C-alpha cells in the first residue's frame, strides 16, 4: 500500500504549482492535533459565514427604476395582419409556410 501512495504523490506533485501548494497545506493540516484542527475549521467557516451575512448589510439592495411601457403600436399591427409570422411561433420549413399562406388565402373569414 505504501508504494501506491508514493506513486500517487509523485503523480500529483508534477501537475502544477497550485496542486503542490494544496498538497502541502493538506499535509500541514493533517499534522495538527484533532482539537486544533477542529478549532481552525470552525473559526475559518464562521468567519466566511459572517462575511456572507454582512455582505447583505454592507451592500444595500438595488432599486430598479422603469417606466410602464404599455402597448407597442407595432404589436397591434402584427396582430391584425395575419400574413406576418408571430414572434412566438417556431420557424418552419418553406413547404409549411406556403401551405399556411394558401389556407389563409382560401379562408380569410376564419381566425
């Protein structure tokens, strides 16, 4: 088992400087006493949580200012003109477009 651990360490040591740094920090962490290690993690996680909570106080909420746009006159025109494609309609191939146009020409009362 010891040889497999050495092979993994050698494999990870040559990856990057960041990986070697993380492995070194991990080794230092495992050498600490269990109580000191637990205290270190509790303190670091509580500091991160407090920073998260205070970020809501330090940065006030953003107020969004906008005007009521109402109806756009172009939208009204497209609703009255059935030959134009609807914006929410999925694109179709040319055969379906020709078929729809032919149906609309033959039956203008429907709709």
